[in-house]
């Protein structure tokens, strides 16, 4: 969860276009060939796939269509990974490996785009609008502090604001905190994140105003006496939200902030988030977690396909986050819930070894939806846009837990700086493939569809931001490894 998450399908290069200028002998490409390819790729991506320094998920091969989670106009950039912060982080990672000033310039340009998209409430929406007239709909900080009914919803869902904060913090550190604009934007966002935290340590999915503490009692999670079987269609953004690892990503972000700035408030906030995960564990006989909770700490509906239930998905992220907090704090309380949670989820595995996304409160029967969104126990007619079954990582979680219990943290943790990349045959081959797949423009193009342009759109080749970020890191790693030889 700590790193920017790229869907595996975005990372596949489906077709390699061989270029005669690339040398791919037994020793692999030369360092200069890798540098030249990296420069070509970065120039193309910045000049042709960027809007005011911001990025989207994918662009059609002919550069006429752009999309994030939705269709995107030419004046918009997307925030949710693998959008703008993810691309900026790739530039920064590559700069740290190579020291190439072009990469730092690209990272700063991307940061400037995020600064222009930061809201008065402190964070980011799912996208940034750069058209001067359309920007008047949004409460962007750079436009002034007057909100006047403009859209001002900081969004933590799907790692949106968190990924932007982490990138700005890391760039701020690299720039030795000397870029006042970037430094101030990162600190403003972090301060807002602290203020937005509920008294019990949770965060909302979205907010435009900070919570009033007296309205949110601190309670242990419990089962409601009954819950509506029909979707109530009420706004759910203020619920305590684990969905899509929202709180886990926020805890990670606050720990990163503590590491970078040394401000104890950020450590306190991260620990307070962990305290919420302790409160959110439901009682026996279903000692897991729900996707979202109301103020009474009961599992509740979110979207029409997310019922009150014990979740087999985000619960695994909650356990992983608790173990991370133990590593950082040495506080045994963060490990205490894990054995009974693992035992419960092992007893709940589906016949195929996976976990259901939702288990019914009380009966523990797996819950699904039909394609017309009727709640059911039958998995034969599920919608395809959402994962109603989750992979089990219980073996890995149990192994990590046992390791933490058997060994002292001093033996498990290392404060040493990561070693420079080392050359290997695999890295040489991978780099040769990355270079060979770069077209004459400097683009990595792959088979794919624009998903928000209708079934009849004729696009069959796309340029993916996730693929660009992955391949840029490969080239930078290779360049760094060549320099270390």
C-alpha cells in the first residue's frame, strides 16, 4: 500500500517494435543508448501526453483521446494513480537514480500542476481543471481563499490526495526544502489531514469542512440489530472509510511525513489511525473489518454494490497496516487483533481458496450482487466492474506476524540506505526490451482500448501512464547500475 498502485494490466507491453539503432548484444544496450532513449521518452511524454504538467491514465496512440477513470478533456489532468502524482513520482525516482536534471525538471513541472489543483480544504479532487473559465467552479488555493460555494471536496478515496501529498513531500525533501511553493503546499495538505481526522482516529472518504469532535463519539465497532437489505442511496463520504485501503494509505502517508519533517504530530496522527483499526475490528464470531462504518461504529452501505458486511478485501490491508505500525512503534497492541482475524478469515475461505469481498453480518454467508444490483448469495450473475472476490494473502500475513513475534525489531529493521542497483542478466534483457519497444516518437504504445469512449470507438493502440512510469524506472535503474560497474 505504501507505493503507488498500478493495475497489472497497465504494466504489460503487448507488442515490441524493434528499432535498428538499438544494440542488444550479450552485454545489453550501452549506457548512452539507455540515456538517449530515456530522454526521448521523457520529452515525448511531457510534450505530447501532458496537460500543464499533469497526466491521465492513458492516451490514444493518435493523441486525440484522453481518459482517467472517466473521459478527460484536453484541459484536464487526473490525480488518482496512475495519473499525475504517479508519473511525478516516477520522474523523481528516476532522478534519484541517475541525477539527470531533465528528470528533476519534469518532476517539478508535475508538482507545479498539483499545486495548481490543490483545494482550499487542503487536498485534491479526482482531477484538476486548467481551463481558466472552468477553474472558477473549484476552490483552488492558488485562485484565492474565497470558496463561495465552489467545489472544495478533498478526496482520500483511491489514494488520490495521499499520493499527491507523498510525491510533494518526497520532492520537497529532494529539493532540501528550499522550494517554498512545494514545501508550503505539502505542509498545508498535511495539516489539513491532521485536522480532518475524526476523534476515533478514522478519516472520511471526502470532506470539505473539518469535523466537530462532539458530533463523533469514540466507540468500539459492533453489529447493528438490523440493517437495510435495499440500498438506501444516502451520501456515504463522511463515513469512517477503509474501502480501497483509504485509511491504510493515510497512515502510511503520515508516517512518511514524520520521517521527512520530524514533526511528532504526524506520528501521533498515524498511531491514532492505527487506534481506529483496533476499534474497528468487529467482535466474535466475525472478528474482521467492514469497508465503512457510521458514527455508531456499525457497518453501513456505501455504493449500491457495497453493503454492510465483513470484508475479505480491505481487512487484509488493515492487518498489514497494523503490523507496519508495530514495526514503527514497537507497541504490542497493534499485533493483538491479528491472530483471531487470521483464524476467522481462514475459516471463511471460499472453495477456490479466495475470500469473498463481503460476508453477511451474523450468518457469515458470502454476499454478491446480480448484474441489476440485487443482493444475493449466488455468484453466477455478478457485475464485472467490481471484484466481489479477493485473493487470500493469509499465509503471507501469518508468516509476517510470526516473524514479528519470533524476532526482535532490531534484527528485522535496517536503517541503512538502499544499495545502488546492481547489473544482472535479467536487467540487461529487460532494458533491451524496453528500448526496443520505444517507437520513433519516443512513445511506448501497446494494444488497448479507451474505456470511456463507448463500445464503438476505433482505438486499438494506447499509451499508458503506468507503462511509461514502469519503463522509465527500468531505464533509470539500468543507467544507475551501469554507472556502478
